[in-house]
């Protein structure tokens, strides 16, 4: 591929704990370029760590620790709102499972 240089935007499908964004930023810096931000399709709004002391989300981890702004197209809250208002019984049937996922992993 093309050489990595200049200012680089990291693009990914989702963000969970932020680890893959940290790895990408490290690789970009190692190549002599500058990571400038992260664009994702879905912010799962998950905890970055299982630690009781660190209750940050993956997005908060990336923004605070790596100093990179994160922009997402949608969030887990958006998905839950959609499921609650869709009017499509097949889609709405997933509401409880998504809520359980958020209860277990969410911020």
C-alpha cells in the first residue's frame, strides 16, 4: 500500500475497549506519521476495562489516553432507541438482548 505519512485518520467499524486504536496509533507514529482522530460506525458504549476503578468507555479511553478525538455515526443508545420505536416486531424482538448486553458491558 501507500506509505503512511502526514496526518492520518483511523477508521474502524466499532470501538470496544480502545486497544486496537492504541495499536493503530502506535503503528502510525512508528511510521513517522501523526494520528489525528478516529472515525467509527458504532460506539458500543462499553467499559474500556473490567477494573472497578476505571469506569471509562472505550471512546473516553482513546480521547483521554491517546489524545485522539473519536467521532461515531451511531451509538448503542441510538440502536436501543431505534429498536424501541421501529414498529418492526422482528427487530423489536432483539430489544431485551441488546439491553442485557448493555447491562453487562456498558458504561
